[in-house]
C-alpha cells in the first residue's frame, strides 16, 4: 500500500512540476510579447512615417479594427491591446474601475479616521 501511494504521489508531483514549468514559460512569453507591444505602441508614429505604402497598410491593419474612410477622415477603433494602451495614455488613472474585490484605499482611510 505504501509503495503504491508513494508512486501515485511521485507521479502527481512530476505532473505538477511539468505544469509549473509550462506556466513559467507562458509567463515569460507573456512578458516578452507585452514588451514588444509596448515598444511598437511607443514607436508607432516613427515606424509609420518611415515606412513604404504597403508597410503602412500592414501596420494599419495590425492596429485598426474596421477602419472606414468618411470623406477625408479616417474613422477607426484600435484593436486590443492598443485600445487599452491608448486609454491609459489619456489618464493618470490606470485602474479606472475597481471591482467588487477591491476597495479604494482613500475611502477606507476616510471611513476609519
């Protein structure tokens, strides 16, 4: 019985170790991708201005969702995550909506004092 349980626990331990490695790799890939997205977002104008027409079109297709030309005006919505980055650039409040699991620390401070 002991050997059987030991084998089960060792197998479970190995499975958990493999899952942990996979999560670590995914975490690293996320940070690399996020870094590339932020770099692209910060240099978008520079890249756009120095690009050829086909490259500009590719960049616009990558950034814009359903662009429409209305006369001489381009109407568009940015794709995710560029929309979120643009919104963060417009405000100092990077956590605009607190969910039910969070509290505004200033309101908590006011209540207790």
